[in-house]
C-alpha cells in the first residue's frame, strides 16, 4: 500500500475497512432476517392459509391414490394366490 504513508494512515484505513465490512454484513443480515420473518408471517395471512390448505389437500390426494393402488395390487396378489391354491388342491 504505497499510498499509505504513516502508521496512523494505516490504522485509519484498517478501521475503515473493518467498519465498512461490518456495515455491509449488518445490512445484509438484517435484510435476510426481515425477509425470513415476512415469509413466516405470510403463512398466517388468508392467502398463505389457502396455499397451505391446497398443498395439504394435494398431498392427501396423492396419499389416497397411493393407498388405493397398493390395495388393488395386494388384492390382485391375494386373488392370484387363491387361484393358485385352488388349482393345486382341486
């Protein structure tokens, strides 16, 4: 750092760098926290509640479809097993 002549200039420059980096990180941190809080609070607005309800309804629909498909598969397996038992015993 050729433009810094005295040791006082270096101290001031270092403090300025540290102050600037602290200010930037503080501003970025507060922006991030504000955004996170707004996202969390959005869940409790009517629109947020509606979105949550839609997501849960779709998940329940997927779960029901999966359960029905599995039940049909098990029923088919059971029927084929019964038929196989009937042909071997009868």
